[in-house]
C-alpha cells in the first residue's frame, strides 16, 4: 500500500493559499464537528443520570415523604410531649420532698413545744423513744451481741462435760473470776477472759470446747451481731435529765432525730443483705461494729472563727454540754465534714448535708453489694407534719453517698472477736464515711429556730 506523499498533501492544500477566505469556514467546521461528538456523548449520559437520580429516586423520596409527612396536629402532639416533660420535672421535685418527709420520734417538740403546759418530761420521753426504737431496729434484723463473760462463766460452771472431766481428775487451769471476769464490758475487751493477751489460750481444751460451743450456739440463733451501746446516742439518753436551756434541749433532740433516720437506713441495709439467710454463720453482714458522727474529733463551733476539724481531741460526754454529744452536725462548708467531699456538697438553700462514719464486718465477697445496697432507695412511712395525725403514706428515700471506704483484715483470735463466730467465709472489716442529704423543702416546717441560727452562722459560743 502506497502512503500519501507529504508534498502531494501540501500541494492540495495550497489551494487555500490563493483562497484564504475559504480557510476560516473550513477550520470552524472542523472544530464544530470535533466538539459535537463529545457533547452528544455527555448529553446522553447526563440525560440518563437525570432520569435515574431526579425522576426515579426523587419520585421514591416524594412518595416516602407522603407517608412520614408532619401531621396537621403536630403542634398538639408537641404540646402533650412538653406537658409530659413538665410532669416529670414536677414528679422529681415531689420525690425530692418526700425523700426527707420521715416519721418523727416525737411530734411534741419540733419546731417548738407548745408553751401551755410545757414540761421537760417531753425531752425525757424523746430519749426513751430513741432508745426503744433502736431496740426495735436491733430486733428487726434479729440482732444480738456475743455471750458476755458472765454468761461464759455461768455456762462453764453448769457444764456437765466439765464436771465429768473434773471428777475424772483431768488437769485444767481453774476459772478465776478475779483475773478473767469482764466486770463492765459485754465483749471481754478488758481483762484476760479465756484467752491471754493477744489471744493466747489460758484454759484446757475442755473449757475451750465448751466456750466455742456456747459461742456457736449464739451465732446460730441470730442474724447479725449488734450491741445497742455501739450506736451513738443510745447510752446518752439512758439517764437523761433536763438540766439545760429549752433551746439547747430542742436542738439536742433535733440532731438525734437526724441520727435515728441514719441508723434506720443502716439497719434496713443489713436486713436486706441478710434476707434469706438462717443465721450469722451464713449471712453476708456479720456484725455491726459502731457508728459515730464525730469520729472522736473536736469540731470548732460556728462563730469561733475556726475552720476545719481538729484531730486528736476526744469529746467529753457531759449531759449539760450537749454540743459534746456524738450527734450529727450540718456540713456548712468544705472544712466542717468528716472527709473531703467528692461531691462538693454542703448546706444551702435547697439541701442540708451531714456526715457519719460506721463500721461493719461483712464477708469479703459482700463488700461491694453492701455498699451498693447502702446507697439504694429505701421505703418509709409518712404521717404528716407537724402533728403526725394523717393516714400513713408509703414514700421512698435515697440520701446516702459514700465518701470514703476502708477495708481491713481481722484476726478471729483477737480480743475484739474472740467470742464472735463469723462462719467459714473470709470476712473483713468495712469502714465507711458517708454523706447524708436532706431536702430542705421536705422538713423545713419542722426545723427549730436554734438550728436555723446555726445554719445561718448566727449561733454563739455557749459558755
């Protein structure tokens, strides 16, 4: 095949050399042809895309919008929704108020006693009510303390096994009431008892076996070890005498009323934890150790100019100086609590805050469940303020927050535990510092005037 000669091509194109007017139309025609071809291709693709996206898909979207179109009654539905939100907010506020509306130990004192026919006996009656209700709480959890030294001694003296052992001439160390009797303690913290210092044995195997059986028998009949004397305020009101100013006595009753509510929550926790267990040998909560609202710390009174809590100063228990009683105190700033508060809460317009510290012995696997139950909602009855004459209503409250926790091991042979039997599980001591919240709107009608002055920082140092 012969390729065209380049010179021949130039000769053919030379015709435009003599006719330049024809060159421009030819070029325009060529360019138009070149542009027309891709334009047609692009137009065809664009048309296809438009049909796919705008017509087909768009039509489907329009049809779907028809199904989900906003109703003409939408504004009415939104109004109902907002109304429901408002109802929720009102319900929360109502529950917060119910949180603090609790039954009182006495309806004759708060916010102030009736002036007509007033008698100091109402304060003594409050103390009796405090103690009797603590006793009821102990019974409600099927609680009792370990055998006392007197019970141990009587059991040994009456034991037929011990008498038979004596008659056979067995050698054993005689029971000495002078060296081992616990004269004033129900637990044997003083004296040597059946064990020497640090838990070393002082008795023959027969006596130890008898004592162990007595302690186990006690453990099988109770659900938790409790001694009411370990509850702050119980001993304080034992022989109470109205020998202070009326406002001081009212204030004393008020703070012990708060204390009772707190103790009630702790015992509800123990009851819930031990529900379904036969006795203390299998129960998760083994022993209530103590509760304190001061931890043996000297609080500076408001108005004294002091700030924090001074550690190392034990409070003296004097009936005439009721500020020295181990009772709750309001936390008005971050320096007045038993612990640095992780919540940052203190007394204000809407809430009042107090701290408390208590210790229990629980099974090692029940530490977290116990703490969770302590901070859970609890039920209570409300009979109206200030008279308590209304039909009882069932309310719920949830007022405890744990600020500090400490877990420690125990030595069963230690003097503090020698008459206690905790079962086969590993047990630990659990020490908690907690925060307790009161909603002001729930009990504001009851707050005595001296307490209001304390909250406002208007109280003066009592002399």
